[in-house]
């Protein structure tokens, strides 16, 4: 049985579906989850990973786990890597043999320059020391970050973002889910760290154009200053995370702009483009 944490998110929801389609037994876990959030007959358990004891009922009978460390977890837990170690100890005691961790590219590219990156690396280290088979997934930015533009597109047909012509190889969360499913179901991925990116660099201006094309209506792109973007980000993320995010999207390192071959190597197909993602999710912008 496979435990999927973060089961109602952009990655977890698709992962639960892919695993059930592969006839795997799944337990879906999230802080706020109902049976309507998952495919029929998938058991659901509400748990907050900042309180490891709340996850223990989901681990009964499990042999694999997808571990998603959210921004909420990092900001809410007093000692995130220590809490993860407790979760891993509970999982191992329960009989879990395989862990797939959804980490982030920043754990490798910014481990010293930000609390976000250093925490991510410490969590990865805890997983690698767990004594279980592990696979670590390091995606860069998600295509679904564009949901932040949905309200302004619906109301005013505008997109506001900083660094309009700086490109990053954002990835479709559906591709992350597909890689995670492979790592959970196949033995060959144990001990591997995968960098997950989309197939090409895209800029905020180009992503707004892709949404406009999918919508069939013009969208005005408004380039924010760094200060404007910083003030907006502070409404929903901690200061340290906002600073790291601005650094990545404004002055990415060569590693953060490198297109990884791992998605295609694992799935046998190219990763989806941002335009693919926009076409599938355009209802959110109408």
C-alpha cells in the first residue's frame, strides 16, 4: 500500500489517480481532505505533518510513501528536518520500505544562501539517512504557479509579474506526478535524485501569451518592479521564501535554467510544455 501525502495538491491529486489506475492500493493524506477529493474507494486520512502522530494511522500496512514537504510545513514546524526524521522513523517502524520525497531544485542550487534551501537540503539528508529505499525529486518552478494570475485574467484580462523576459524551465505538475508514480512502483529508481524541468525556458511574458492563446482573447502583460512583486508575495509567503523566490525568478543561476533530461528518460516522452498546461487548465482563467 502506498501513502500519498499532499493528496489534494497539484501533484498529489494526479499521483493518486495514476497509482489507482495502475491498480496500486493507495491511502490519500492531506490536512483537509474528504472522500470527494479522491477517486472512488481510495481511503482518506486527515493529517498535519507538523504533528507526526497524526500520520501514524495512515502508515498501518503501508510499504511505500510519497512525502511532500509544503511551504506550510516549513514555516509551521519548529524544526522541519527534525520533524521529518520523526515521520521517517514512524514510517520505518510501520514497515514502509520506500520513500519518494518531493523536494525542490533550491535544495541543490541555494542550500547556503537561503533558509528555504538549507532546510530543503537538511530534509533530503534525513531521507537519505532513513535506512529505507529513497528517491528524491527536485523540480524547479511549477506551471501551476500561473494560477496566481487567474483572478486578474478573469476580471481584467491582465497579468502582472516581475522580470518579464527572464526564462525558466517550469514543469507541469502532472509530469512530476508521473515521475513520482514510476519511482513508487518500480525498484530501479532507488537511490536516485532527479532534477525535473519542462522542455524549454519560458518567460512570464511568454506564459501570459500562452494563456491568451488558449483563452482566445488578448491579455495585457504588466511588468512589476521587484518591490511591487515583493510586497505582493509577502501576503502569502514568509519573507525568506519571498526573497529566495525573487532571486530565482530574477537572477537564476545556470543550474536553474538548465533543462534536465530526467523526465524524458523516466517517462519515455518529452515533458509537457507550458502551453499544454494552459490548454488543459484554461477554465480557471475564463
